[in-house]
C-alpha cells in the first residue's frame, strides 16, 4: 500500500516540477523577447542587455536592472558591460583629447599617475 502512495506522490511531484519549469521557461522567453522591425520576436543580445543594465544602474532603477540581468548569462553580461565601458572610455578620451588612462583615473577621482 505504501509503495502505491510513494509511486503516486513521486509521479505527481515530477509532473508538477516539469509543469513549473515549463511555465518559468515560457515566462522568461516571453519576457526576454523583443519585437524586430518585421514584427517577429527575438531575444536581446548581450550588448543590448549590457546597455540596458548600465543605463538602469546609472538611473538607479532596480526593476530594469533585474530585467536586464535576466536576458543573458551573467558572464556574457559582464563581458558586455566591460566592452561598453571600454568603448565609452575611448569615446570620452577622444572627445577630451586625453589618453584613456587619464580619463579613467579622472572619472574614478584618482590622482594622475
């Protein structure tokens, strides 16, 4: 008798876990997809995620930070944020006509070194 109960519980529990995982995957896919110019849906790439994440951090918008974090793998997001920082630093250095090292140190309020 207990074997039947255990088997029934195990079957029910596995099915419930699969349903929950499927719901979570569908919700994440729906949340992370964006419309393209043709109206089709696609997932944001890591540079879109990095741009959204950095902009949300700058605006202190935790909800948008959490959304951007959910779009890509954390390692990919870190790479995207690093690439964005490098590109922004180079652009700012060109605008100021200074070296990227000098600009980086001034942005972080470090003494010129």
